C-alpha cells in the first residue's frame, strides 16, 4: 500500500518506489494523496502486508520522508526497521531479484478516500450531528485537503476552509498547525464556533476556540481524558503523555481519579507504552494524539471529532471546556546547531541548567534535548513565574548559541 502527501517530490519518489518494489516481485497498491492515518487504515482494510507513506509531515515542501506501517496499521518496530536498514546498507537486498515473470504489478486504488472518510466518521456517535456548528478548517495545503472537509460536511457541519489548494510547493507554507496564528485569524474572520488546523500529512491537529484562542495537544488530551474518566471509559484511568507535556495534566486528571504516564518525546514511544499497558488515549503537546478505541496511529480528524463530540454533548463552547487544564507557563526555544555533542560536554550550558533547576526548587522543570530529525536543540522551561522562566530560557539559549550555534 503506497500513499503520499501533496509535496512535489512525491511524484518522483512514488514512481521510484513502485519500480523498486515491483522489481522485487511485490505487488503495489497506489492510493495517491491521503492523510498518513488514512494509509494506515487502508493497509488494514485491504489486508495489505505493509503500508508506506511518502511525507515529511510538518516540514516544508523541499523535504520528504518515508513512513512504514505493518499489516495491522501500526508503525514498524525498531528491530524491523534496523533489519530493513541492514538489508539496504549491506547490499543483501540485491540478491533478491526475481525472474521476469515473477515481478510485481502496480494497481491504483480509486476508492481509498471514500473508505477513509467512512472510517473516520465511524469514530463519531451515529445519533449525533454537527448541524448548526460552523467550523473553520486549515488543511495546510496538505494530504487532508479533501478528506477533512468531506468528513465534517457529511457529519452536518457548516464548514469554511482555507489553504486547500495544494500545488506541490505550498504545503505547510505559512499555514497549518505549524503556523497556528493562521487558524486563529481565520476563526475570527469567519465567525466560526471552532477551528481545526492540521499539519501536512494530517496526523496532527490543533484547535482554536470561538474567541480565537489556540487549544494545543495538552488541552485536547485533558478535555478528552476528563470526559472519558467521567464516563469510566479511560482505561486504567491513565493517560499517556510525553515529558514535554505540561505538568498541569496531572492536576487536571487527579480530581477525577486519573493519572498520567510520561514517555520520551515521539509518538512511537507514546504508542509503545499504550500498547504495552493496553491504554486507549495518549499523545503529545504538538497535537499528535492517538485514540486507540478508533485507530492505530495519530489521526488529526479523529482527534478533532472527539472534542467536537464533547462540545455537542455538553453544550459547552471550547473556551469553557479547555478550562479543565490550568497550564503552567512554559518557555520554549528551538535553536539551530552546527553539531550535536553530548550535553555533558557543554559545561557552561549545563551549569546554567543546574542553576535554573535550583531556582525552580521543585516547582518547575528544565528539559534540554536534540531534535531527532533536524539540526536543532530544543529547550523547555516550565514554572510558575512566566517572566522568570523567560529570562532563564534566554540565558541558556545564549550559552547554547555561543557553544554550538549554527551561525
């Protein structure tokens, strides 16, 4: 199963992959532009042996990447990915060359979009409708430019859509969840009741309330978890989040008998913990959330539909629902670096980190880590006093720039 987002290089890489895979004697089902979670679902639905998505997610159009899914719609295990890398880098894969009559075929699947639309709609209660709800949508000129508007429209919503004319080079360009100010503007301009904004491959979502205020992944997780706790449907009364999620999550869930387990940053680590403990809700502050009652991976529109359901059933606007999470102020810095030495080899930086942790005295935290996909280091400081954590973040950022800054 082979899908992609809307970036220009997808055409080239799609053809290359089809040629390579069929040359190994494997049949390929080509489905074209579809959200990453849609490819995961279609892989399961059509009983394919694996799924592949060509996408660089929230990155700009110049980048591209590749994601793999197992036959059951879950991402590959680390061990399997290592085996694939070994086959490629050692050249062992070259020994797998079938005779001419054994090469694979490529077939285009025409109804993948319709299948995914029906699948996503099934996560919303059948007896409920989004009628009389005006929803603003920013699809980032990406893979959800058809699916998300279609899903919302068929559920009865009145929708207004922006950034839904992909041309191969405008994916994520000044729009989508990486530029949330755009959905904030659009909600106010269109007088919408709620706003939805995706990244390029639509496995993420951020929301915007009726006042134009952003609602991030932590707030979405809190709203959904509190609702499920009240209904006794949050498995083991436990939410899975990452170390980057706001520490106020614990305080939001505790009065309802809930707790939070934290993992390393990355949706794969969240999902691993969810599977290991058979939990049904987890995600990241960035808006990558997994509702395992409905799907096997992060899905932006399914996540959004869970909050729209709560809004409809409770009769409350998003601005009131998000009040269940009283977030600690956070200061974040994402800095480009020329190299990634171990952090303990940056004494000036780590001295400032230690000083800051001492000043927070158990009422906050400092997280410093390198990006796994970009030449960047990410700093997060969380505490009670916004001005103080901003000041400390600037001090640490300056030390990082002096030590390993890209400029």
